[in-house]
C-alpha cells in the first residue's frame, strides 16, 4: 500500500512538473534596447538584449548555452556558446554565473540550484543571423510548494536575434563578389547627383534616396521605374548658394532609420529630414560627409577636415589637409570584432583618392572618379572601396570595386562597364546571403547591381 501511495505521489509530482513547464507560451522577442545598437558583435547585441529582458526574472541563475540539436544552419563552435553564457551572466551581475561548458537541458537542471534558477540558451547560427532562444527555469517558492512541485519549472521564454558580425560570418563559405544581374529603372528626374540606400523610414524595408538639382525624393524601383513616395523641392526650403559650383557636388546620409541629411553645392543650406521628407532642421553652410559627419565649402570644393554635424557628437578625427571634391566614409567591424572608421577623399583636381583608416596608415586609391562609397560587400570584415573610374568620356566609365586588405594593399574585385556614365552611387545593406547591392545613378536612369 505504501509503495502504491508513493508511486501515485511520484506520478502526481511528475505531472505537476510537466504542467508547470507547459505554462510558458511561445518565446517572446526580446525588446530592443537603444544601448545595444552600439554593440560591435552579434554575441554582444544578443546578450545585451536578453539581459534587459531577463533581469527581473531570476537572480543568481546558472546560465548555460548549447547548440540546437537539429540546427539546420552552421555548427556553432563551443567557444561561441561559452562566450554568450559568460557575457549574459556578467550583464545580469553577481551572483549569476555561467556554465564552463555547454550542457544538455537535463544536465543543466541538475547543475542549477532550485533556489537560484537556470537560464538555458539554445543557440542557432544561420547564414544571415544568430538566433538564441532563452528559457528561464525557477524553483517553487515556499517549502510546501517545493514538496508539491520539486525541481525547476519553465517560467518564461525570450527569443533574441542579431545579424552576423564578420567573426561569425567567417564560419560560412565566403560570399563571392560577382554580378548576377543588373536591374535598370527609368527616373523622372535625370540629374541625380547623390544616392543613399537603406531603411529610410524605420520600417525595415529598403528604399532609395535621390538628391537632384531640383528635388529630393525617396522611393523604390517597381516594374522598371523609380516610383517616388515622397518629394521635396529645394527651392521651397533652401536659397541659392552665394557661389554655386560650375560642376555641382551633392551628398546625402542616413545616420539612422528615419533620419536623412541632404546637401548640394547649388544651395546655401543642408537639410535634416524625416523618412517622409519632412524638414526637421536647416543647417546653413554645411554639407554631409556620408558616414562621417559634415564638412564645409572651401574654394572650389569642400574642406578635407570632417567636422561634427550640428547637434551631433564629434566623429572620429580625420583631416586630409586639402580641398576635396569627392568624399565618403563608413563605420565598419573587422574580423576580430573591432570597430573602425574608413574615410575616403579625393583632393581637388586629382584622379587619386586617399583612404584614412583608424586601424592602419593612409592608402592611395588610384584612378577614381567623383563618386565614392565605402562598405563591406561580402561581410568578411575587410572593407570595399567602390568608385567610378577616372574617365572624362562618359561612355568609358566603369564601376570599380576594390578590397582594402589588412596589409594596406588594394585588391581589385569587380569592374563593370557603365557606358551611360556614373553620376552617383551607394551601397545597400546586405542580407548575408549574397554580395550587397550597389545602386548607381546613370545617364539613363538608376541601375541596381546585384
């Protein structure tokens, strides 16, 4: 009788435990924290987001990270799991602690204390993202509750994802820098002088920002045509410059989704705009330096010293000590997870650009046109310098892509003839599956090189 009683009691306790685990529903996405955006690595961003979401769920928990058993993505190295657990435990603060090695869930429950709890991280690595499912297990509170329901019980789930950084991207085969197709579109306004490509209104979709002599527009390509969803006339918001350049220079930047900055040498003021092209601020005598602050007029070009834009913090120092007529910049992450800034500038009257990187000495980039862009097209941690060619004949113009190696050498990766000439170019955000697209404004419309 006693054995039957204890057997029934054991079955009841097991049922209570399974029911307790079933209480938590599907994993909720960990809310994005503004402070996590500045994290340089995917592991850092995820641990930051999860720490904010789980800080009030358990104190002093054991943090364990392990790869998903049936993961359809890449194999997650044990070091990645260990670092993720360590970072999350450190962010949660003492007395939280990280497991020294990945454990199966049953092993992790045996290692964890019912009084402190367990945070179990299931890690998946895909071509475009790192995904972590966090499950929080806690013990029952009072003595009789622990008797009725011993062990750990699932309290909540959180899901966190992050785009890959170059370190994790290196676990996959390299992305080739190959042109698979060129999408062409007609545009109503043929005098586009600057382009930007990205999330222009903060909704996660990619659009194009075009800056012409008369209008600024945002939109996308649909059925072979550029379709604008919003337009702004320069004449309505900025007076004519006191001394316009014979060959106008324009620039635009997207510091963050939903915030745009545009400028053109024809006009006295640059404009800070919303994603719908509403004018937020008017900046007198300023030109955006894409990806790297602002600059001002200097003679027949612009000052080679990057400055802080109005109301913004000072960007990393850069001074080319000469007037320039083409400029670009990019904040990048190398294969070791280090943040660095690469700036480009072409001295006035020169066919060579100069590249200043915060991690290495200055490099000369030969035979470039007036259009420059910086980015990491294949997400391998090495920056690409994209330019037109130094040709006076439009029909001889070419799109040239070079990789700046850690040795300071340039390696040409791609060259594409653009017989209608390149008037503006921009690098679009990549998805980690193929080469990031390059948008071109040409004499016959907009090209998107994929």
